[in-house]
C-alpha cells in the first residue's frame, strides 16, 4: 500500500482568500454556432403549453419526431401549420 502524497500548501486556501494562479490563461470567448443562434431566436418569448394526451398518442408522436430528427415543439408547430393550411386558414 502506498502512502498518500500530502497536498502542497499552494493548493489549499483559507475561506475568502482564494485567488487564481498568476500565470493562469484567460478564458476564450464562447463561440455560438449559427444553428444554435437560430434555435435561441425561436425560443425568445416562448411560453409553456401543457395538456394531456393518451399514452399511445404520446408514444407515437415522440417516436415520429425522433425518427425524423425533429424536436417535439417543432413537430407540433409543423402539424398545426399543416392543419391550418388544410382548413384554408
């Protein structure tokens, strides 16, 4: 059994006196991918929409969305738009 190496005194800080190491590199700016920017634009001003559906419908809806690489809210939006177009609205 090997003996544990004690922590060096530089790794332990007294509460309230912690400071970064002087030669620590700065953080690089976060780059947001264009696809993620579009998704965030759509999420601005969104509100929850809660309702109950039968378990079989929920399973079929989620399965269809996953198999077509769609998010649930995107599939709901597409479905609603198609229904309105079909009704002539």
